[in-house]
């Protein structure tokens, strides 16, 4: 059995909003994906954004085979206790030497905890699909991206990104929006793998995000009006239910990178195979 700690990045109000829209919080959804990829997985969930949250100490973290950080609606540079607790928890994860993986907000927390910094992207928001992500020279041979094409798309939703690099980082993939789309960070003896996109998202999650934040996306020019936004989201829902709809996939410009769960979750599969299971074995828990 694999033991995971899934670290929810959102405050209570935000995660309950996702539960209302999707039936699950982001951390519950992430746990479901991990359990699909590893049927022997047992997932605990931590809420470091909450006051009084019961968080594991170093010894507790060493008892896990992997730690996974979700996305979040927070901005690291805003500071405050809800964010500081997450950074401190990530520092403890590094010291525990338990393998860690983060999506979107997760890679930002992983970078800041190791000495990097995060800023608002001057190029603007990257929403729904991150296009033309390309492995760097280091990424071409790195196990995190094993099986990825030389250019690929991935689900995404972010305005912030890593801008000041921590001391020991290997940038593994970039695109025209962000230099750090995938990375390995080493700090205090620990190893973190992260991506700025969301390999754990399915198309329904992507559609719900468009619906929830549609008014802001209209103001930013992504959609002409609410009808335009809702039509796009409806196509995403359709494609989730009927992935064989070539007409809808063509209209949205979505290929197998997004439609095929096995390809979409490549980085998570590789994290399990190359970090989690070997570390579990090395710790004598095989």
C-alpha cells in the first residue's frame, strides 16, 4: 500500500465552492486520481490554509510515501498565515526527504519554500490549455517527462508563475507563456517535481473553472460575452462525456494530450514509478 498526503492549497470557502460545482474539493479529486493510478494508494488530506489545521511534523511526513500539492486560488506574494503555513509545511517536506509533486500553485510553493519567488505573469493569464509546452534539453532525458512528445498541451489555469529560481532547480519544460512549466527542485536533501499545469484535471473540471470564473475571463477578453463563455464550457462538458466527438475536439483544438487520460496524467504516472515506489522500497516498506 502507498500512503500519500494530499495538501489542499485552497481556503475553506474556495474548496467548498469546488465541491458545490464538481461534487469534490480539489484535494478529494486529486486523491481520486492517485487512487486510480495506484489502486493500493491510501490518501490523507491536509488543509494548511485553515487556522488550527492539524499538520504532520517531520516524523509524520517521513511516514508517507509521497506528498502532493494541489492548485489554489491564492497568490503567494499576498502573504499571510494561510500562505506561510503552506510554505513552512513544504520546507518540512523537503527536510523529510519524502518525494513531493505539485501542480500549478504546488510548483510555486515548492519554489518559494526552496528560496525562489513567484510573480504575476506579465504575459497575462494562461487558461484552459497550456499550448506547445516543450521539454528543455534537461527535460528530454528526465523521468518526469518520460513519454511526453517534444511539444504537448496540458490543462491549466494560472496568472502567476515562478520568476526567481531557487538555487538547485532543473527547468524541464517551458512554453511561450512561462519559462518554468515543469521542474525538479532539490532542497534540504529532498526532491520535488512540479508542473505549472494540471495533469490531474479532466475536461469537466476545466469546464467548471470556465463557468465559475467566466465573468473575469470576459473582462480579460477571453470570451466576447457570457453566451460565448457558456457555449465553450458546454463543449468541454460534451467532450468529457463523449470523448469520441471529433467535431467538438476539432472546434476546441483539443487532441490526445488532453483527451487521453493516460497521456494527460503522464507526469503523475512517472512520479509514482520513478520517485514514490523506489523511495518506499529504499525505506524498507516494499
